[in-house]
C-alpha cells in the first residue's frame, strides 16, 4: 500500500507519493499542487479547508485559522506563541498551558486544526490513487523541537494517519534529489520558506 | 586356521560390499541434489531474465507514457485554439470596417456578436461563467473586501468586481466580490 509524504507548511501544504521511482506531487481536487494551510468555520456550521477557506477569510477573520503551525506544540508562555497571538486575526488561548485557538466558544488545539488540513490531503491522495491511504511521512522545519514534532505526529493521528516518521524538511529535499542513491558528493540544500514575515 | 582366514575374507568382502552400497547411495544422493540445484539455478535464471525484461519494459513504458503526456499537454489546446480563430477573424474585420465606415453603433453591434460567439466557443470547450445568484460561496467566489451595505446581509455579496469562470468542475478563476459587513 502506498505511503504518502506530506509537507505540512505554514502557508501551503502539499502531498506526494513515491511512484515508479520518482516522487510525484498529488494535485488536490481543485487541480492545484499546493493547498493553502487554512481552516475556516462558517456561520452555517461548515468546515472549509484550503482554497475555499482562503477565499472567505476576509468575511470571516475570527473563524478563519491560518498559520497555525506557528503555535504548534508551543507553550502559551513561549515567545513565539506571544508573537503569533499579537499578529493573527483569530483568538489564541491557553489550554492547560499550551497554545490553542478559540473559535466561537470552542477551543481547538493546533493539532486538531492541522488534522483538518492533513485530512483533506489524505482525501485528495486517496482519490488520486484510487485506494485508501493510512501510512504517511510528515515533514517539519529543522528547528522544530521535540514537543513541536510530537504535536505534528499527533495531528496526523487525529487525521487517521499512521505517521511512520517525522522528517526534517531539508532532509526530505535531499532525499527527493536522490542523495541516498548517488555517490559521494556535497549537496547544499536551501530552505526558502513562503511564510509571511508580517 | 584356514577357515578363520576364509571367514575373515568373507567378512572383508562383506564390508567392502557394504561400503560399496553406501558409496552408491551417497552418489545417488549427490545426483539428486545436483539435479535439484540445477533446477533451482535454472528457475532463478528464468526469474532473473523475466525480471530484467519486465523492468526494462516498464522503464520503456514509463518513458513512452511521459513522452505521450508531454505531447498531450503541448497539443491540449489545439482544438480550443482552432475554435477561437473565428473570434480572431471577427475582431480583425471589426477593426477593418471601423477604419472605412466609422459607425459606432454598427461596430458595437459587431463586437457584441463577436462576444456572444466568443462566449459560446468558451462554453463549447467547457468554460462557463460563475454566477452569484445563490449568494456567497467560498468554493466559487473570492471575497476581497468588506463594505457597508444597507441592502445585503452580513457576509453576502454586495458587488461583483471581476467575473469568475470555471472549466468543467474546476474553478479557473473565482469571482472577485465585495461582501457586506
């Protein structure tokens, strides 16, 4: 059974599968290679993920959760969590010391929000591959600490994925290049993030 | 004495015979094993041959598929482009006629007809404009700003800023709208 590779990004996410010796990016059902890492809760009680969530962000700023990766696995008292709290349009609250988001009186952990994104990527992969998918590898930034990595794995579990491994984003790039299959050579990996600095 | 010798000889002979029988059994065993090994080696070689053949076939198939895919992508627009040529002709004719007879009404009429023609060509190729009649739908519409409005309910469309289109089930471009506060 196929194992999918997921780049769970701050701004966009992407899913791929190793097929016939190459990593193939799986287009989402909207036909795009990347899916905005945005989850929205509408007044009608719908949960939107990806492009539709992005398109209604202006109308629904308090219930549209973007860049949740910024607070993934962070304690509320950590500097980065405070920074995110001041910047985003939705509410970041304390849940047992951990950062979480509050949407219309309901508290969601960053893991639960990320699980919605992972769930959509899983669905898109399943419809592309024509079979169910459970095993996945998820990438995280090289600077992620243990708590952040654990939280990412948990998000996968909530989405119904069996997370085989959490790997560093630059490592994934090197593997996709085929570093493990070529002879001795030096390869420089650049990580050009799309994260908004604002 | 002589009997003893004979007995010993007999014994010796028997031992030799026994030995010979044992040797025979051993060589028979070896033959069987050899045959088995040969058979297995043959099978392994066959499997290896098969693997190499299937693998190279697969590699070729992959390459051919890739080539076909790129060709398909390159010429995917062929039919669409051909369908658009009459629209191009009509626009060129409109400019030509405007140069000789500067009748704005007639020009407008001609351009309107061309537009109609253009839209039906788009439709024929699966491109349809997205309507906003059923209210704001983030699957089809993109809210770019919020405005105060006396008529529209909060979160509903006030104005269409740019038309949106879809190609079959996919959104080519979401309709850009402003929504009520």
